[in-house]
C-alpha cells in the first residue's frame, strides 16, 4: 500500500512539476506567499533535489525580476511592504536560503543588513498599532530575525511583546479592522499560536519569552470552549472578543494548519520539548488524538488541497506530531489526508495551472512541496512549521 501510494505521489508530483515549469508567471505579484518568490522557493527546492539547471535558471530569472521591479519602484514591489506575505520579509527569507545554499555571494550582505533595519523599525510601528500577525505583521519579522540569528532585533521585539504581556489583562489583541483577525486570535497566522511558535524557535529562550509562551498557552487552556461534533471533541475556538470578565468565543470547526486543535496540539508538543513541561505533552496527546477522529466535513471543513486550510497542511502537521509522539492514529491520519490530497490533485490534473494555484498557502504550490518526501520541509517550509 505504501509503495503504491508513493508511486502515485511521484507520478502526480511530476505532472504538476511540468505544469509549473511551463507556467507564465509574468503577471504574478512579486511576494512570497502569493507570487513570484513562492515559485522561486519551489524551483530552488527542486534544484537542490535534482541539480537540473532549468530550475536554477528559473530561480535566477525570478530574483532578477523582483530586484528590477523594486529598483523601478513598481506598484506592489516587495520593498513597499515590511511583511512576510507580499513584501520585504519574504525577500529576506529567500536571500537567506540562497546564501545558505551558496547560490549568492557575500555582496548581498549589505542589502540583507538594510532589510533587517527596515523590518525592525516597521515592526515596532506595527506592534504599537496592535498588529500581532504573522504573514502581514511583526511576528513574521520576528521569525526572520530568528532565522538569520539577529539577536539584537529579536530581543528588541521580545521586549515589546513582554511589556504588552505584563501591562494588559489579556494581551495581544489585534485591532486591524479585520473581522477574522481582530480580537484575541488563537491561530498560527493572526495571534497567540504564532507568537508562541516563533518564540519557541529562538536558539536560547530567555525568561521574558518563557513568560510570554506560558501566558499565551495558559490563556488558551483556561478558556477552552469544548463542544462535540460527529463524535469528536473540539477544544478551542479560533478567536475571542470581549473583556477579561466576558469573553465571546467564535468557532469555525475547521481542522487545518492555520487555526485548529491540531495546530495547538503541535505547538504544545514543541513547547513541552523546549520548556521540559510534561503537562503540555499530556495535553498535546489528548487533543491531538481527538483530532484523528475528525474526518468528515462537519468537523473539518476540508474541501481543498491548500496548505493553510486544506488537506496538505494536515499531512504536514500529522507528520510533525508523529515525529514527537509515535502514535499509530497520527500515522493513519497522515496517510488518510495524503490520499485525500492525491484524489484532489488527480481530479484537477486536466485543469490549467492558474495564479491561484501558484500560492504557497492558498494554492497547489505549497501543497506539492508538503507532499514531496524528498524536500526538506524544515528548510524550505520552515516558516510554516
């Protein structure tokens, strides 16, 4: 069964690879999550596997075009936004990968330093504006500073997060005029899980960061709103609004990378390792195992292959939790969602590759990376883990 599934994965991945190689990306925006830099990441990962010069050619061509658009100050160029999704942070992530792969020279060092300075000053501004988001805010920049080991800027952001944590009864409330993100958001993109996940990635976790991590986790645990759908418990909502005395939960019953019990379980496993906390591991196991019962639309909301809120993100998360807790239901769930991913991709093989497909999180590109066992996800999809 494993051999047949692997053969099918390889066949489908190869067919989509040819689609992407021949895709005209000229009209795409430049950013990482929705544009050219996302395709560059795809081509770079495949060049590292196959050592085929056509992939490297795509990498070079895209990088040159992104820099040209920035120099010409074209609308939507990456220097226009200090964020991971569409802007400068995404470029910084790519340059770091290229440098580590020894595909760019040290003459980029000055540019990388300039990127860091811009991102830090803009991150301070965003935090003061009550923006605690990952893809489009300062927490994505904290990820970048951790990745490039810029301790000065990481520490600066941690100090501001700590001040917020100590001064507010419920810290980190987004106020962005965004109905989904605003409030006390408990997801990997918009709120608490994002903050905790990126503090856990610090090479050495200082006491201030530990305080923030534990405060966020304890808030989530203390405010579970448990309900049952189709014989499976769902523990946490995606968001709370209100005051410390009266909190209103908002649910969507989705099982996904971005905002679900599974992503919280994964984070608890990571926190238990980093902080040597057995209680977090026990709760991670309880919640994670409960998610393995969720396979129907009513308690998953799964229709698509997308990484953010589709089948491929579940494949990656179940793979990650299985590495930390070798429970057969986790492996079974990884196989189940892999099969669902293959069914979706196979059914759409005859469709043309579109701009939507090129998105790392809302399209097929990220899904194809997640399903490819030959790709080191801890390198190329590190920002999603």
